[in-house]
C-alpha cells in the first residue's frame, strides 16, 4: 500500500512538473480572489480605526496570503468529473484493481500538491512584497500548520468524493454542487475569517466540516491560538476525516451496486 | 449588419428554448450566486457603514450592474469566443469565412446562451431595489448616462475578449488567459476606487472592469462626470479599432496556415 502511494505520487510529481507553466497560470488566476477579499477587508479595517474583528490590514494580508496555499491544498478530484468518470468507463477499469479507487486519487493529488507547494513559494514572496503581512508564528504553530494542511486535504477529498458519487444516481447535479460550494465558501473561512461572521453563522459552522479545511489551517499559522486549541483543532480534523471516510464507504457501497446494475 | 445579428440571435434563442429544464438549472445557479453576493455584502456591512466612500445601497447598485454585465458576457460574448477558439483549433473556421458577410460580425453573433440572460434580469432587479433604497429621483440625464456607460463598457469587454481570443491564431489554446480574465472580472463587484493604485490601473485599462461596472454605477449614484464618460467613449472607440486590427492580422495568419 505504501509502495502504491509512493509510486503514484512520484508519477504525479513528474507529470505535473512537465506542465509547470500551465500550473502556474492556473495558480496566478486563483490569486485574484483573495486579493479582492484582502483589499475589501483592509479598507474596512482602515475605516474602523485600523482593526476589525481582531484583524489589522497586516494580519489580513497574512491571512489571505496563507489562504492561497490552503486553497491549493483544497483542490481534489472535482465532483463535476464524476459524471465523466462513470460515463466513459474509467471507473470500470479502476474497479478491477485490488485497491479502493480513492487511494489512487489521494496519492495522485497528494503528489501534485508537492509540485504546487514549490511553485507557491515565489508567489507568496511576491504577494508579501506587495501587501506587507504581519506574521510571527511559533515553532508549534508552524508544525500544526504543516500537519493541518494535509488534514484539510483529506477531509475535502472525502466529502467531495461522497458528493461526486451522487452522479451514480442522477446527472443533474450542477445545482446541488453549487449549493454545496456556496455554503462552503461562506462558512469555511474562505470568504472571510470565521471571527468576522455573525455569531449564528459561526454556530452553524461548528456542525459542518468546512472550517477545518480552510479557516483552521490558516488561523493555526496566522492567529494567536493557544496550544490547547491548536492540538484540539487537529483532533477535530481527525474526527471529520473519520466522518468523511464513513460517508464515502456508505455512498460507495450503494453507488457501486447501482453502477453494476446499469452496466448490466 | 443589424439584421444579420437579429436573425442569428433569433435562431440561437429558438434553439435554447427547446431545453426548458436548463432554465430552472440556470435560475437555481443564478439565485445561489446572488445569495452568496448578498451574504458577502451583508458581512462587510455588519462591520462598517461605508466602504471607500460608498454606502450599502450604493454597493448594492454596483453589484446589480456587475450581475447584469456578467449575464451579457455569458449570454453573448463568452459562447461566441469559445466557439471561435474551437473553430481555430479544429480548422472549422472556414465555414464562417466563406460566407458573404463580414467575418468579425459573423463570429461574434453565432451563439446565444439565452438562459444566461436571466442574470441580466436579476441584476436589473437588484439595481432596482438599490435605487429604491437610495430614494433619490433619477433624472433623464442620469438614466441616459447609465445606458451609454453600460454600452461603452460592454463594447470594451467585447473588444478585449476578441483580441485575447484572436491570439488563438498564434498559440491555439488561450483558456488560461480567459480564466485570468474571469478572476479579474470578479474584482468589479466592488468599486475600483478601493483597490491600490497598480491594481486600479490594471482594472481600468487592461481589463476594463472599471468602465464596465463602476462607471455605469457612478452614473446612477450621481458621481459621473462628463470627462469620465468622454474618456470611456474614447477608450471604447480605440479598443474597437485595435480589436479590428488584431483580428485582421490574425485572420491573415489563419489563411496562411491552411493553404
């Protein structure tokens, strides 16, 4: 199993490094979004006397620059591609293997992330020059961040797998996916740091996995969380990985039965 | 020319009318996008009463114009440019070039994604609500200024898309550049005045979001000066000519490749 992961990840690294220009364009295109949020919130902070919800323009800059890496860690096999995966029979081939197909996805996209992290470093340097972030992480914070971005990756892989598998039953899924992504955008810390959301939205987010894939890794590095909260956050990530994993198993069993029936 | 456009759009509309369920799907998606936009605006204004000199209803008006313009881009400009890019890639552009009409007009009107016009209606509704909240009287000149500014902004965006797509004659795939454009267009949901200088320049002259969204919104909120409108007209005219030129040069390149 470990061999499988290493080989798959190595393939991904070699493949994606060949397409480094395309990868770069994609990453640059992604930067517009956090820059917009950063400018809006810096303007608000400036209008409120330099601080809003505990964030200054400097910490906002740190938040949204780290955001760009976390956003890249959040890229997994997209639910939109499930329709194609089912229709063109790619899945049939993967079903013949003695290993659950999700491992292939985790390993491949995981390897890709290594390339992305390397490509991200110069972008982060450039953004830091432009926006002057305030960032002074402790060793523990850096360590928790390094683990938490991979926890985020696993949680999102599991939940988007479960969501994508809805395609086993119907192909009219785009509205459902977009509703999911809209909720995620609002309640994950992607649009705004969690502490700026109204209290009822924060309570709602406590029952959802979203903030553990986005807000938590960023705040682990940028915020001033005490050690207990940092480690507790990693615990919450483990919990949501378990929930996501169980969900994937459940939907997968039912879905594959359904898939077999269609294939005759 | 206008008769040709009318007939193409009519056929496109009839074609889309066959797929009624797509209307519902688009309605849901537009509603979700609108909901997210409103929520974002709500969060911002739960912490402040003014953003770079714009009040909440004024920013609602900006959002309305943004949605409206996005609907126009998605309905008319984007599908035609996608098809042009595919035609260049597959060599099927010949079918358009051999027709006895101006090729640039033809490639710009062949597709119409009717249901995307829903965003135009939604944007207009948001705009209406914003104007009602603002309460002031809307004079004839303001309305006229808004219409002209909107038209000029649309022409600028069309010219820019045509130029970027024309680059496909040389490098074939320009998807990534178009992605970049879509990212930058999202910046137009907020008035460009709040962005730092270098970014404002980018959003004004490279990707004319400033002229497409902020300037029409300025017309409605009584901020538009004659000088700005004149500048918009000059830039729109210049970009149209430039796009025409780039298109002609690109076209020559295409003919050279297939011969």
